[in-house]
C-alpha cells in the first residue's frame, strides 16, 4: 500500500488555486500556496495555508537556495501547478521556459507527484467528439505553450505526472454569459458548449492526489453540451441581463467527452449540465 501524501503545494492561489488550497486544508493536508505579491502571500495564513511569495519568471533554482519558503513550496509531496499564461505581454517561449524550469526544480527538490492544470484549447479546431486520446492540434499561442509544457511534465515525471485539461471554467462570479450579454449576431450559435464548474475541478484534483494517480492525460467537461445560442441566452435571461443574439451557424465544433477521466478517478460530477451550475448574482447599476 502506498504511503499517503501529507503535504501539497498549490503554485498559483488565484480563482481556482485558492479554493483548492482551502479544500485541501479541510481534508487534512499541510498546504503551501504561492502568490506573486508578499502581502497576498502573507494573507494566506489566515486560511490555514503557508503562503509563499513566488514569481514563475524568477530563477527558481537559485531562489530555492536563498528562501526557506520557496524551498518548502518545492519540497512538498505534491505540487499542483496552476499558472495561466496571462493575456497581456504573453510571450510563448518565455512562458514555456519558465514553466519548464519550475518543473525541473520540482523534480530536483524531490516532489513526488506533479499535477499541471492545462486547457482543452490544446485540441485546437478539432471537431466532433473529443476524448483523452484525441490528437492535439493547438492553433493559438496559449494552446501551443500548454502543449509543450504538458510534454515536459510527462517526460520529467513519467510515472507520477498528471496533465489535467479543463474546458471553459465557470463558477462563483465567473460566467461567460456576462461578457456576451446584449451582443448581436454572434457567430456559430449552433456550436456545443464545453464548460466545467470550479467545484468539479477541485474534486478532480483532490481525487488525483488522494488516489496517487500518475502518468495520465485527463480532461474535464460537463456531460451536457447545449448549443451556445440556447445556453447563453437562457443564462443571460436568468441573470436579468440583455439577451445576446446568435447566428444559427456552426454545429461542427468540438464536444469534450470526459467519461474516461471520470472512470479513472471514480468520480461523479457535481454539475453534469451547465444548466445545473449556479448563476452569479448580477448587481443592478
């Protein structure tokens, strides 16, 4: 029987990483979490998380030698890497090199399991049903960057590395309908929606850690895939926002099927349909 993991580092305590870290604390793990700002890192202690100030673009290996906090971040049993590339000043080569350095440092420092949070954008413009075995054809800078990072994880941690690709993220205040409200003539209204709720993302990562899954490429999306036109018009109406209108074109988009991942993790989705996911409260202005 494998010895259970006791310490987990969450590299990137933002919209997803922070509630993940809080959930892991509640499950009894000793949790380290990183923020780019020292004040924000210090504030994590109030949530039972040992905060570490860390910037992925800093020279990771030398920082481990200079900072006990960063050394601890990279010495946990498990490292969950949840660092998005950002939309401003994104340079693919710089981001990929920084993430590879992070992964190499984790290996050198003795991390046992590494989980990389990735995205289904690595599939590119593939159409039809998409499973975990579908060949990736990334066509964006972010998608290409994530694919290169995924490869490096599985090369560096061949037995204990996990690539976890999420489809469109939704939860709490985050909902795509807020950005589409009132827009007219949006293309490809018949394309399927691929969304996953934050709670199910946290559940999946927790199961990967608990079951000590390794050497896997996994992905998550809700089971139900309504059309963009149907779902976003419904959501906007429920939130009291101006309804978007769509051109009823498309229908050949990708449909992320995650049954293989659910079977691997022995997991049931909390929100199997986007229509089940709680809607954010939109304040009147």
